[in-house]
C-alpha cells in the first residue's frame, strides 16, 4: 500500500471486525466520558471543569494513527447530540469539532514521532506527554473560544479567562484518563489485573484517599485551600509503592471521586473550577513522581538481574573464582573453589587469601594441600579492580594437576625412547666403526699375505723381512680382535617381540612429537587400522618411528608452511607382514645420498652422525622385517618398513627351532 | 681348472685390490666387481669359478645377489665375507646354499683354502656335467631299435635271447649291436655299462 493511498482506503484495508470493534469502543468511550463530565457548562458551551473525551482521541490517534481522523470528528460531532442536553449552534460547533480532531490527532501523531513509549516507561516519556498535550490543549482552547467569539456568542472581555478555563478542563481530562488507559491497556480488566488490585495495602490507600477527600470537603465548609493538600499523602504513598501504573489509576479515581462528590453534594461551580486547578497540579506531580519511581525500580530490577546472571556465571564457572577485599580477605568464593580446595565455600569466605592460596609473587603456579591430604597443583590469575575507592581482587584458580601429570608422563616416555636410542646410537657407532675399520684391516692382511706369497717364490729374501710381514699381519689381526671386543661390549639389549597394535606406538610417538609438529605447522594424517597387530619390541619400534618422523619433520623445513604434510599409513601385505609407510612433502632424498641412505655416516643434516637410519634398519631387520625408501621423487620422501605379524613370527620361530 | 676364475664382489676398492693381488700371487685367475649390479651386468655370470661376496654393500646386498643367482639356476659356489656381528645373516646365506663364510678381517691362507675347495668342487661338478652331456649326445644318435637292443644288452641278455624277445634273427641283433657299440664309443659290454650308469647316478 503506497503512502499516498487515501484515508478511506486505509480504513477499508483494515480487518473489518477489528476496525468495527475499535470504532465502537472509541465512540462509547468518547460519549461516556463526555456525558459524565458535562457539568457546569460555562455560557452553555462545552466549557466544563474537566473535559476528558479528547483523551479518547489522543489514545486512539496515538495507538492507531491518522487514518482514524474522520472518526475523531464523528465522535466529537455526535457527542454534541447525545451527551449534552443543550446542543450548541451548528456552524461553530462543526468548526470546533474539526479543530479538535485535527489538533489532538496531530498531537498524538507527534508523540509517536517523538518516540513516546505507550506505557510511559521513563520520566522523559511523561514530560513529553505533558508538554505536547498542554500545547495541544492550549491550541484547542484558543480555537474553540475564538470560533464562538467570531460567531458572536462570546464577549471579547471574557475570552482570556474562558480560554484558561477551557485549557484546564481539557488538560485535566487528558492527563488523568489517557495515561491510565495507555499504561494499563494490555491487561485492563483482565482477571490477573483485578486480582492484583485486591490487597490490604490498596484498601488502605483507598481509605486514605477517602479520608483526605472527606477532610477537604467536610472538615469545614467547602473551602478549597490548604485542606486540599492531604490528598498529596495517598498520592505520594501510591507513587512510591506502585509507581506509574498505580499513580495513573489513583489519579483517575481521585478525579472521578472529586467530580462525583461535587455532583452528589452540590458543590459550587467556583469551588469545582478551583479544585480542577489543584487537581491538575496534583496529576502532574503524581505522573512525574510515578515515572521516576518506576524508572528507578526498573533500573534496580535490571541491575539485580544482571547481577544474578553474573553471579550464576561465576558460580557455574569451571575455574575457582575468589574475590577479596582490599585487606586480602576473601569475600566470595564460587563452587569451583570447593572442587579445587576440597572444602566448602563458607569455610573459605572470610579467610585471608595468603592462607588459602600460598603463592609467591610473580609465580603463576603453586601446590596446595587439601584437607583430605591430596596435593593439587593450581594455576592462578589475579586481576585488581578498583571499585568505589576500594581495591578488589578477582582471582581465578585452575586445577592443573592432571595436565601436569600428563606432561610429566609424556616427558618421561620421550626420555625413555630417546635414551634407548642413544644406547642404540653407541651400539650403532661401534658397529659402523667396526665395519668401516674392518675393510682397511682386511686389505692390510690380504696385501701382506700376497706379499709373503710372492716373496716365498723369490730366492735370497732376508728371513727377517718375511718375519716382519708376518708380524704386520698379526698386528692387523689384533686390531680386528680389539674391534670385535669393543663391539661385543656395546651389544644392545635383546629383542623382546610381543603382539603390538601398530597404531599405538604411532599414536604415542606423534603425541610425543606434538610440539615439533605444531611449531612447524605440519599437518599429520594417520590411516592406520587399529586391528593391525605386529610382533615387535615396542620400545624399538617407537625408536624407529621417532627417527623416521623426526627426519620427516626436518625435511619439511624448506617446504612452505601451508604445504607441510606427513601421512602415516599401515596395511597388511600379501606376504602376511605389517607394512608401515611414512610419506612427507619435504625436500625428498638427494639421488646421490639415496644410494647410500642406510649406510653409516651418510647424512644431510649438519648435526647428525648419519647413524639414525642405519640403526633403524638394523632394528627392523632384527625383527625379520625390512626398511627401505621409495625411489626418489621430488615430491618428498616415502619410507616403508615391514614387521612380521604374530602368525608369521611364530612360523619363523618354529623354523629357527627345527630348521 | 685353468678356466675357473675367482669373482670378487666388494664395494671397498682396497679390499678388492688386495684380494686380486692375493689370488694373482697363487696364479688363480681373478676378476673384481664393485657391486652386485656390475657383476650381474657382466659376461661373468655363468662362467666357471667361484664368487667371493661381501654381505654389506650399498644397493643390491650380498643376500639379494645370492637369491638372484639361485633364481637364475646358477650353481656357482659362493663364499660370503661378513663384517663382525653379521654372523646371523651369514648363517641365513649358508642355509640358502652358500659354500662358506669368512669373517673380516680374515687370514689369507684360510681364504685361499676355502677358495681352492670351492674351485675343486666346482671343477668336479663341471667335469661330471660335461661327461654326462657327452653320453647323452651319443645316446641321441641311436635308432629306436638300437636303443632297445642296448637296453637288453645292459640288462645282461645274450644275443639269442634278445633276438627272440624282439622277434629278429641273431644275425640282425649282432649288426645292431656292432653299430651301437660304435656310436657309444665302447669297446666292450663293461665299458658300455659304466657309461650308462654315469648318467643314472645323482649329480653330486
């Protein structure tokens, strides 16, 4: 629907029943209000001590908008015929009714534009409401009086006082009726609303109002003056206790009560008019006071709610949270503290923080002994918060015992594997040295033997020369024996083969290397079925894996971070062996090195001895498996090793025993 | 024995050279190779002689070469040289049919002894193989009738019995017999029997 569509179109576009319902309620309210308030009409015109019908217009215009504008006029015009016993002249009445529809409609729409909340939530809302409606009432009073003056019904001399009287009448009508309806519109006359209204306090408040009214009218002759003030007492009481909702109802009740009293006891017009001036002041005071109280109350509730939320968050936090005052005494401890310290909250609150959590300055961790004797390692973090000139400390405590234990276990496991490998390294070094030295020794012995043989065929060779060749050969043989003994001395631990799910050492070693892997930003993929069982010495396989994985991580150093990847996979071969494959995206194996990859002292690392792979191969071969590298690609290195399965290992043992 | 050669396969040049000198001093023909691959690629495979093989070599290892030679049906005796500590592996090679193994550093005299044994055995085998081949080529020359007559002669039957069994005259038997003795290059029945037995006995 476009903005330019006519008002008629807009009304027609509304759901019909709803529109009819609203119209009916509005008209009845307008007529009813006009009827009960049409007393003491000045000059036989619609100038009465209080004039509430515009309140109905303001409410409807505020809630439903401009499209109801024709209705505002209709209500005002028909009301002349229905509610008033002396219809006013037609022309000025029509003009005045149009003015009323336009002025109050505009005022309500202006309030909407200015962001007034329908339930007058804040002090600003109330001020806005009073301000805008005052202005509208003033405009209305001027329009009305001037219209009738223009048509010759009023003398110029009485205009000002009539305008003022009209303004007060409209103002009091709008001020006591519209807020009451707006604030209570959602639950007006609902059962809960009526039930909540019935309380001893409300009755007492009503009694106070009745008493104050009685004092005002009947203590002495009806004199409006100082005796009006007792009415402020129940007003302040209600405003303080029930806020704006109670105040709006009270004001409406007072107004209706006053007017009822005026009618029933025939109070004079003069008194009634003066009474309305005071009533207007009372209304404004009440509304503003009620708004302030309601606003405060809501703010307090919001604070309480957020405090309760924060408290429950603190309470539910898995960490222990302690709050201390400026002397370092604990003011609050949450439930997490109970779990960590093994005691109750009340046993901790009030104690000094130093006694509960002994921690050296600058330290983050400390060990506390719980009442049950358990020692727990905790990590604490403190924040100092200055609140209201006091220094409050908030201390978060976390139980890191389990983490510490895990860390220690991991470190120990790693040490075991590395130490075992260092043992292997010595052994490997001895073996490699033996192999390397045996070659030249063999050559020496053989050369000597050949020389002896050649010389034996020659005549006149000095016997001493031959003898010294024999001695040289004997010394070389002795060197060989020394090497043999050295090697036997460093002979490593015996192999203890047992069923081993190959996924376990792989998982463990990746765990031990997690720091290196994470630091280098390497992505590790593992495709190892947990059902794959080899017959192997766990510690030795762990050493092999540790070596191969370390090599891979080192080889990845030159690969860009995003492409660093290691894939560990395992499968059973057709020959009934378990084959483990470690592939990386590193620099690959230099073809020159590839030939001698498993030879001792061959290395691309600046720090290594070049024995790692040699030893790994000898360990795997001792298991009856093989260790080899794929033929070189530029895409990184792929190393494989095989291990016997439990079944194949058993066959081999039988072979050894009987073969 | 003159054509039998010692083939030395070792990745260490000094060891190769020293071994060559040693065998040369004994007038034993020797050829050296730096790797198993080099040996396999040469014309040496299938030549008479024996192999001195280092167990620990880069690339194809001694064990692998042995397996490959077995696969190719070679019967050349293999003497394994091992470093210390490789004894279990050396035992494996013995199981797979190696002639012997020696530990480095070795006594040259002991090595020469082993090599001579290996060459002797190889020579013996080679001679027996050659003889058997000669007999078989002669047998191939016989006609079916001559073969029948020969089998009966070797079984110890007289010409008359043979004639009756085959349904031919004694005269014809005699003719066949003369021809087959000629073809088999035998002068008498006993030498014929010796010749035939040679191809029926086991190889070793």
